[in-house]
C-alpha cells in the first residue's frame, strides 16, 4: 500500500509541472499586466456613475437571444468580448447582459484576462484548458455562475446555436464541469493555437433559467445575465433600455473597474440613417459614429456644433483594417468563374469615387489583412512558395510572377482601360456582346442584383451599376431592412452584396468561418462569397496551427495572395480613424490606446451634461 502511494506521488509531481497556471491567456506573446493589476490602465477608476446615455440603431429587433439563427436580437444583449478581433470592440453601444470567462485589453493583441474565471490552467501539450470560476461571480438574480452553466452553455450553443458556432469550436472535444467552480475544455488536437483563448470568449448562460424556455426561439422577455446591465424596459422593434445593476459582482474587480458608468443605456431604433441623423441633431441621441465621408464633411454644420454643444472627434487607431468590398456569391453560376469576378473589379473606379464622393478621405484596400504582418506585397518569398507548392498547378501563374495590384484609374471618370480589360476577361470566360447586351454561349444575358442593407450605400452602388451597364450587364440594386438582409445573407440568397471582414493581428479560428469550404456550407456564416478552395483550406489550417508569429505571418501572406487572386471581392477602401460626434456631455479617459477608444469607459460629466441638456430642452 505504501509503495503504491509513493509511486502515485512520484508521478503526480511531473504531471503538475506540465500545467501552466495563470491569470491571463495570450497568443504568441506574454500578457502585459501582472496578476495583481488594479485596473486596465486606460480607464478612470474614479469615474462617476450616473445618468442616461442614448444611442441609435438602424433596423429593428424581435428578441434578446443573439446566439441563434432565428430572429434579430437587440443590440447590447451579446457578451462583451470575442477573441481574435481586437480588444474591447471600440465604439460598442449597449448594456452587456452576459459575461465571458475572459475579457480582452484594448491595448493588447489577442489577450484575455480572467473575468468570470479567476485562474486559467493550460496543459503543456495544449490538449485542454481549465477555468476556475470566481466564487463571487453571480447572475442578476443572485445565483452563482457555475462550471455546470459553462458546460451547458457550450453544449447548447453547439447543438442549438448559430451554425457558425459549430465551425468556430469544431476542434473542441467537450466541456466538463469537474466541480462547482472548475470547468475543463478538452480539445481534439493541439494544432489550433487560438482554441484556449477562443473558449475563454464563450458567453455563459444560466442553465436553470433556460430550462423552462425554448432556446431555439427568439426570446421576447428580459434575459437573465451576469453582466453589468439588465433589460429594464423595451418595445420590440423600437426601443430597449438597459439599467445598470448596482450589485454587479465585478464592479470592483480589475476587469470591471472604471467601465459601465451610465446608470441607463437606451437604444432607439430608426428605419434609416437619415432619420437617425435628424434625431441626433435634435438632441434625442447622444452619440453617432459617422461612416459616410460626405456626411462627415458636410452634414455637421448646425447650431449645436457651432456653439460647442456637439463635438466632433477624429480618433486614430492602430487596428487591422481588414477588407471591405462588393462580395460576389460564387454559388451563383455567373460568378463561379474567377475571370468574371476579376472583370467586376476592373470596372470599379475607386479613384473617381474617392475624389467625387468621399472628399479624398479614404485609402484603397489591397489586402485581406491590411495593417498587419499577414499583408502580402511583392512576390511570394521562399517560405510562402513552399506552402503554395502543393497547389501550384491549380493557382493562377501570375501569383508567382507578378505582384498583385488592384486596378487603378486617373480619377477622370473615363475608365476605358478598365472596361477593355474587363471585356477581354469576359470574352475569355465565354461571354460576348450581342445587341448591346452581354450574353453567354446560350444567348442568356448576364443579369444580377446588388443587395444592400443601408440606403447610404446606394450612392456607391449606383455609379458602379452604371459602369457595369456599359459592358451590357443588367444590374439591379435592392435595398432591404436589416432583418430581411440578415435572412437573405444567412441563406446566401443574393448575387452580390457589400461585406466587411474586420481583420485581426493574429488571424486564426475565425478564418474557417470566413473562407473555408466548411464555412461556405454553413448557414448564417461569414463566408458570403462561398470560397471553397483546397489551397485556401490548407493555408487556413497552417495559420491556425502556427506556433510563432513568423510562421503565422508566412501562412497569412500566402493565404492573402490566394484570396486576392481569386477575386472573390471587389476591394473598396478603408480609414485608419474613427469619426465620432457626441453631444458634449461625456467624460472620457485621455490616454491614446490601440483600439482608438472604448465607449464603455466613458461617463456622464455633470458640468458638461448640465449645459448640453439645458440647451436641448430649450425651445427652438
């Protein structure tokens, strides 16, 4: 008996040594903050609590469950953080109802600090990660957040949640509650370096509360969460108000201190941006992030701006710029040929648009991973060529011999060279001009519709429509409300639409949802173009498995080249700053940060607010 006990002890010591126990997780780096950090360095821990902040959303909502495909959930019901997309989602508006095991830092890349989780244990072979929950973590009804809640949430989201969740967590074997506070996620392999951090971004729901509700249906009652806010009142489709929970369990925790300072956050829904802008001018809305360059340049000359009651800020950031563009649905036969897709890009005249529509404020996008080490330039180096070699006979020869360049013009509006190149590509693909119409071999005209969710995008789509029509293509433009747009894109029922991939400094797990064959077949995913290419799939797995930044950068650059040469999108433009306008009633931390700003760290300044509120109540 004694001998057996000694043997057990002998083997137990090395096993424990194979586990890393920490307060934080990061990918390919080291957390910047120590275990005893008092708060994030970019917040004001003494920020006053109080007041109401009012924000605008365009569209509608029919419930409070953002984790299912059905319905359109109210903004603010989601969890606070998703790993891989930056720190804390600068500019986010709304009261956060559910919390995650980890939360990100707005000054760090792909780093999560223990939030619901007090400590994190990671196996040396990276085949599992364990989270020990904080004993003080509570749902709003006072019940503890347990490891069983975490495990149940994972199983429920995998079985009943949005299909894209199954793609994101495909490499997770299971989640096991080993005790009331300890949950362990076991992995199918250790090749996905992001997986420990990814499961740390899992929202945690109450199993007990959901046991009497159907998770698959839109939730039309206030949900029970563990976050700093709860739904106080709402009118479906029109307005929702979140009230701050004064007893929030994390209010004095380092990851909660200085955040969520408004007593109430109200979200008003509007049918379009024009009405929302008028509400802002009238003082009914406090905050507006302006994404239309013309509006930013010309739409803010009104008395409140001139009197200093409304302030305008251009806030620089150091975030990846990703890619925005017109995405072509390759599930449609006309867009299955890459030559047709390249022709669509040759017609697009960014320089004319930037000069005449955007006041010269934008830069042209020429990478899926702009402003990161994964951005491709020049020709592939030896390491990239080694990754691309198995697929060389399937890839465009130009990928290896010519640097990729997006088409450019002289901004005159006379893009004859682009039209000639486009027509030549279309002829190679079997299309010809007949009676001023572009037709295929059977005489069927090329015709498609550009699907939009925002009327403001029509001023971009209309010139593009006219340029395409010069080639004899029948192009329609269809603008729908946000709910209908989500349904159509979830089902991939469109020809061409606008799409934004925000990018990441350390791309990983999300690439499967965005560009893999599995993602292309998953309803409700982000692979709107339907990218399904063995080279892309292989390079995605290389990026996910990379164990150092150099290896990741090589895989990312190779992937960038293949995606660009596939012409799945007509690249548009990007901006390296946020344009925001606010009624001058907010206090905000002054320290510049990587994310630009974190709206959740703002507060109502009593002196500023008094002046602004008095002016807004005064008769016109």
